[in-house]
C-alpha cells in the first residue's frame, strides 16, 4: 500500500541569499551541431535472382524500376525486400514490399518496385514457390549524373515537382536555349502514339535536340537520349523539326521530350469466384450513404497494371465500417491496401442491426486513354 502524507505549512522567517551574478552568454551557448547536407541523388534499384524454396531462380525477363530522385545524406539509400509467389505463367503474385533489415537507412520511397516486379517473368517450373528478392540501390549525386540519366528522369516525369525543378536546372546548364528568355514556341508538333510500338507496362521516351535559326525554324534535329525505341526516335526528331518558334533569337542545343505512355492495360490475374470467400450476414447490395472513393494505386496506374482486392468488413447500425480486413489481392498487396482504405473511409446508410462479414470485391481497371498526350514542355 502506498501512503501519501501532506505536510502542513508553518510560518517562518527565512534568510534568502543573494543570487549569483549572471553568467556570460558564452557559457550558455551550446556547441554548434554539424548536420551533414542532404543532397539530391538519382537512385536506381537493381534486382537479380530470387530465392524460392531454398533454390536460386533467375528471371526469364525483367523490367527496371523507374529512377528515383531523393535527398540523401551520409547514410546510404535503403534496400527493399520483396516477397511473392510464382504463378503458372511465371508471373509474380501476391507481391509484398518492406524495408530490408540490413543495408542503408537513407529514405527512398521505392514506389515503383512492386509495379516493376509484377512485370518480371520466371520459369514456369518454379510455379507455386514462395520467393524473396532484394532490390539494392545505386545512387549518384544529381550534379554528377550523366546527361542521359537526367533526360530520362525529366522525360518520364519521375521526380516530384520540387525535385523536378532541380533536375531541370541541371539540364539547362548546357546550351544557350535554357534559362530566362527561353524561345517562345509558336507551333508544337506532336507524335502519333498509335504508330509507336509499346511494351506492356513500359513507357518509352526520346529527347530530341535541335538548333533554332533567326526565322524560328528548328535546324539539325537529332536524338540525345532515348530508351532505344527507334520508331519513337524517328517520330520525335520529325516532330521537333516541324515545330516553330519566335524568330530573331537564334539558339543552339535546345531539347524537347517525347514519350509514349504505357496505356495498353496489363490484365490482372484471375479473380477467385465468390464461393471462395462467402459472405456473412450482410444486405445485398449494401446501400452506401455516399459513393465509394475508388482510387487506382498511382504507381500501378503509371504502368497501366490492373488488379483486384477482396475485403471483409462489418457495418455498425449507424453505418460506420469496422473490422476491415484484406482477404486477398493481386498482383500486389498495394491493391488490397488501397481497397482497405476505401472501405474504412466509407459510410453506409443506417440500419436497425448493422451487418457482419460483408465482402467487397474491388476491381481496378484502366480507363480508356485520352487521345491527347500531355507532353512536358521543352527543356
């Protein structure tokens, strides 16, 4: 037992000594802390072989994740460990992603690792095996990056708005076409996406270079960077030459990007039948008080990769959702997490007794692409 005793106050005269003289501010100042600078880096992730059931399995084909732009200090960029199983067609399924225990701790999101991995293909002989694989980073300071790498990042719009401007500043250090007073475009010629071949899930890009004469007509068009799509290169060089600018200000080494976005959908793996996940005591259909906010996982949208999720949830009598659980999702856990958030934020119409064990089958399908391609402005 803890006993607390309170003492009564007594009146007394106490001599209070004079306070010591104030100390010099120099005695109070803390020593300066040297914080290592965080510099923008280009970060690429490499994956190689997978460990599947104790065996090393090499991929038949692989897709490189998009280059990331991240601010990193003295700590190396983090690695990521991927988990997945291999389907009958060699496709990775049930992809999960987590920060690797070993390696650097520098913060890099790695948002494209799961989408890129879902496009890899492994031997069908390894079907059903549970696998792990590690993506390890390669980074280089932005001011030391090769021009071709900077062009790729800018053309594919891999950076957030603030970092994008940093990339552009680095690109614009060459030639006299950039900076204040850049040439004004009078006519922008575009490529015809329909004539450009496309690899599923992989956007293509080409950066055209050219000079501008005194009449505002591009001269000497060529390609300074691309992913190797020759058809796109020819179309980009032609479009750059057909554009027109305000004259009286000749320029050299101007550049402008063209890209073929990934628009052809990568179909999702087959969804299990309803009988695989039977519903509990739940009204059919559930009447929602407001429309569900179905948002496509952005990293998979960029590669036009479709997916699905099956989520179980309960309903309170006043319409709030609870006990929200992802039962299955493909091709990656990102689709399940996106659906889980949607159900958590949803609200159904009020009912006398609520509901238990409701099942939401959520399919993520790409909308038809727009005819116009919103290309970035010239560099």
